[in-house]
């Protein structure tokens, strides 16, 4: 949420910052701005996307070799020009870009106003630059760096910050608490960003800032220290992502590219981890703690949004394949009910970005209470990945479309592999059973490929018919109940159509009242062991004249007979079925959103990495 960039070196800073902001735009697109020092401290900023800012800069350019930039997802203060970042101190000497929330900003603002400071915006961020400047001016002996550290001690909340001062034209100051920041080390140049995507084009050497740390960055040096001035030696990491992975590669949208990447992302996720010949799974990331996982009393899985849906699939998987009790929690609710969790329990958090504030908070709560904390993340080196005791990366590659697609299937693959490994170690799955599962698992990428090749046109036609439907209902049972939730979420978030997902039988307890001849009902009828019950549910919809769209296996004549539209997909084991059934639903929401003229990759009000609670 909100993207931050910074540059210092020999290139034109404006160009580097704008390019970086475009790559970070998935984090928020309410407004964009940059500030540069070139003798003077100058800035351009305004409501809307980075493209608007770029247009402004064409007529009114800024030049310089040092600067900071920001793309905003609004929290405090409506998205308008004044509330756009960078924010400047009263003198105009200090500029700040911020990602996070300053929780005590009203108190600080009141105190600063009483002391005569005049504020321009409604944002919490402006407090930061005003406070730093006030402290800096309060004593002739204080350095700017000291002023920043003192100000940060007064701030309650979360921040990723990049700060510049007109009279210190060779330095960018950055600080982190709760919002990600990394530093890219180039050759006589340094890059700062909220994630690696703006950096990877220039350098692969990065330093991740941790909470409570600040860094003082010049073009050929960086010093990292704690907020209490204790110097730190930080590890330099090598980025594994490539530039190709963060570009559209000819697709009109990142979301479509990411949907079509799934045969590969699923294979990448399994590579080197499953062995169909001898029926084994080996997940290096959890090898050291595997005995604790085997002996766990229960697993609690916490996540948000799409990752929460994969957590629900995980519940079915762990209970069926490994006979381990599982509870699934909304990460945002977990810590507010003083959860009963402790030694002997495992909290498994799932997060594509590895930065979701609520998921991170759940992790910290469980760790403080003595639980073993494991993670499934996509972004390597992300905060959640670093704070968990152990974990498994999904290796799905960068996901840039705001609506999560390939991250979901990769998360489910990891959950399957974990459940299988656990089932095997607990002696629940025989070697023969393991082989059968793994052989079928290794066929999933080609089945996904088959679906993508064969149903794309069909789904486009279906999308054309239902583009202007005001509501949609999604029904599923067992493993496909979470897929019903996921299908509904995909549709509402990118096409703004109201949609609900339900366990098919639960429909009778209320939502059935919504069904009439106008209501499209997407039925995910591809789970063998609930087929008969599902057929009864479809009959119930049909009796009320609902328009039935079934996602089903090729050989299901009963479902076919009852449905107005059928999307046939290859069959697989019930427990792997979400990996296939979700694909038509992703495409359906995509094509409906495109038909409605929605901005698929950047839906309104959303941001990809939700770093506020
Ligand atoms: C939906 C979507 C969100 C995320 C949620 C969690 O398409 O993308 O619901 O799934 O914000 O994000 P992560 O997985 O990064 O923790």
C-alpha cells in the first residue's frame, strides 16, 4: 500500500523515479509525486496515476540526480493534489514520502499547530516532516539525522519513509517500521523502493531494512543503524527476479498474463520438491522443524483475501491427508479475541506479498504466545518470510495484477505438498498412496494448460452474455466451497458486480431467496464425493429459474442436463480440484471486467500490498 522510490547517482532522477513509480503503481494509484534536489528542492505531484504526473513533467520538467517519489493509496485525507506526497515542511526545506499510518498524528498535529506550525494537507504524513523540521530547528547542535531519530521516537504507527533536506543535497534518509523498504546498491548510485520491482533493472544487490532501522544513503555509501543510533552490519542479498517477469510480455493486462502463466508457475512451485517415482515430497524450508509440525496439536492458518481462500482449501487438505486438526482465521480478527494459542500449536500464515499488515500482526501475536510460526509467501525476502520460524516459498514469480491469480494456485500447491509430507511422516499415507497423489499432482500443469487452451473462447462468450448482470452467485461444496468464495471475490473486485460465494447447501438458509430468472449461478460441480448432493442443489436453483453455469468434469451428464451453460474441465482427485476449477472463474471475471471497461490491473479503491491494518 503506497509505493516509495528514491534515487541518488549519476542518472536523471526524474526518469528513474517515474519508471519506478509505474512499477509500484499496483500498491496504490490515488496520486503520484516526486521531489528532487538540484540547488533547490522542487516537486511535482497531483491526484491520479503516474501517467498524469508524467504528462505534467513533460511540460514542466524537473532535473536532478537525487530524488524521492510516491504513489498513494489514500488513508488519511481524500485523494487530491494537496494530500499527494511528497509532503514538505513549512520552510519547504524537508520533503517526505511515507507508506503506513501515523496513529498519533492528531495529537502531534495539535501540538505542532499550537506551537505555530501551519499545515497544508489532511494527511498524517505532513506531521512527520513538520516534526522533523521543528526538532532540527530547536537546537543549533543537532544533526538532521538526529532530528529524524528523535522525531521517529515520538511517532506511533507504521512507516516506510524517505526523507530529503534541501541543504543536504547528497543524502537520502530512510526509515522503516512496519512498511517494507529496501535499498539497491549500484555502481556509484543507490536505489530505494518499497519492493524490488523498481530496482531489478539496475542492480541485483539489495539490503532489506528491518523494523526500527534507519539508513543514511549517499550515491556510494550507506550506513544502517537503529533508531537508537546503534550501527548495524546488514547482509547484502542477491535478487532472484528478472526484468521479464515484471513486464506484460504482450498481454493487455498483467492479470491475463498471470492467469496464463499458471502452468509454469505451478511447475516452478513443485520443481525439486516432489518425486513421482518414489512417492516423496521434500520441502527444504520446513525440514528443520518438520518434527514439530508432525507433533503439532493443531494448525491455525491465518491469512487475508485470496490467501484466506487458499487457507480454507488447506483446512480440507490437512484434515484429509494428514489428519491434523486445522482452524482457519481471518488474520485481521485473530489478535482481537486474545486467541488461545501457545506451545505445541502451529500458526501457518499465507501471504503472496509477505507484507500484509494484519497477517504480520497475527504472526507476531502467535509467536509472542509461544506457537511455532510458519509461512507460505511468494515474495522472497518479504517481512513475513523473514519473521517466520520457517516456511515455504511459492515461487510463482512476481504477481503484479492487483487481483491475485497465480499466487492462489501456487499457495494451494504448497499446501498440498505440506499436507502430503505430513501425511507421509505421520504414517497416514502409504508409499503407494503417496505415489498416486504425486503422479496426479505432476499432471496438474498440463491440465491447467489444457483448460487455458480450450475454454478461453467459451468463457469470452459467456462473459459477453453476463457482462451487465447486477449480481452473481457462486456455489461449491467441500474443496470447491473456497473456490466459490474466490470466484465471487475475483468478480466483485475487478468488475464491481455484486457477487457472493456460498457452500452450495447453505444456499437454502437464506440466499435462495435471491434466485430468479435474472440470477446467474455459477456452480462448481467438479468434486466427485459430493456430486449427488450438488445435483440436488442445482435442481433447487433450476426450480427457481436461476441461470445455471456449471464448472464440471467432462463426464457428468446429470449436471450437463440441468445446466444452461457448461464449462468442461479435465477431472482430477477431489483434493486437487481447486487448482483446475478456479481457472475458468479467473477468466470469467477478467473478461467481464474488460467488457465493462474496468481497469483490471488497478481496480478502484484497492492496492496489492495491504500494509495498513
Ligand atoms: C484478491 C487479493 C487480496 C489479497 C489479500 C492478501 O485478489 O489479491 O484479497 O489476497 O490482500 O494479500 P497477501 O496474500 O499479499 O497477504
